[in-house]
């Protein structure tokens, strides 16, 4: 219970930082310099304005200084990051074993989760996957995979399976881009698919891609039915890929086992 609470609070704090990072990425500002400020009135925020979740609720979703509404993105990203961190913690340490390999994997997944949250929000808002984020995530994943290989953590299978998964998924998306001439998918989706392969490995990447296409098509049909979108409208696919990644990470193996069991006597 203590560890879950600690990880949840850590996730809230990191979620607050991710909100700041997303805003500065949108406005092309450095996230390493300067204090946080209100996007509307530019007033520098005090410590009381920056407490995750609490500040939003205490201020009733409005800036203390200019009274302009604060986007619900800030509250949702903080809460979802906290819940996601707890989910990762319980996924990795379900057996209760705090060995070095599990701790390393846990830290790796926390960092990757942060990258994926940024990609999810940014692509949902701007219909683009930022290169500096996805390239950083890919580089971090490669470093982790090579480190595990060099120090015999999970053996050579991690390097082979995850590399193969990354290249095959990226090649699949590249084929879609070439066939559709960029109308169905973007270059950013190819990069994100490569990252997904590195993180999930084979065959979990299949679950992630299946769920991404299925949920993307389902949501698209609903939006068309509600006349929010048309058949020619652009819908960001990155958020569905991110959701597919998390689902496959937590439940991919169980889903594959269930599917395989349908064909076994």
C-alpha cells in the first residue's frame, strides 16, 4: 500500500512536469529554463498554484490571477500519469521481487510511459508526433536493450526479438504510407511503430497494432455517425497506437494465450 501511494504521488508530480513540457514544446520554449507561468496572463505561478491535482481543484479550474479557465488537460494528465505509474509498478513487481532486473525494467517503463503520454497529448491536439520526443524515446529504448544484452539481462532474446519487432512494424507502416501516398498514415506513425516494437517485442506488438487499428476504426465510425468527422477528415492515429501499446504491455500475453487457446483442443 505504501509503495502504491508513493508511486502514485510520484506520478502526479511527473504528470505536472509533463504538462509543462507539452506546453513549452508547443510554444518552442526550453523546459529547462524559467519558472512556470499562466499561459494566458503570463503571471509567474506560486508554489500553491503548482500542487498536482490539489491546485486545480482548490482554484476551481481557474487561474488565481486572471481567472481564465485552466485546461482540463492539466488535471487529466496528472491523474492518468499517477494511475499509469501505479499500474506499471504492479505489473513489474506483481511477484513482489525487488531484484535489479525488475527495478531496471520498472524505471525503463516509467520513462517510456512519460514519452508516450507526451506523444498521446501532442498528437491528439496538433495531429503531429514531435520528432524530438519520439527520437529520444527510441534512443533510450535502444540503450536499454543493448545494456540488457551486454550484461546478460534476459539474454540475447531481448535484443533479437525487440529489434525484429521494431523493424517489421515500421516496415508495415512504411508500406501503408507508400501505398496511400501519405493519405492514411504519416511519417510520425512509422517512427512510433518502431518505438512500439522496441518496447513490446514480438509477438506483443501484434496485439498493440491490432487494438490500435480496431479502436481507431471504431472511434472513426462513431465520429462520422455523429457528423463530427467525414470520410476525408484527418484523425490522429498516434493516440490509438499509444493506447494499444499500454494495453499490450499489461495484458498482451494474456490476450495471446486466450486467442491461442481457442484453437487448441
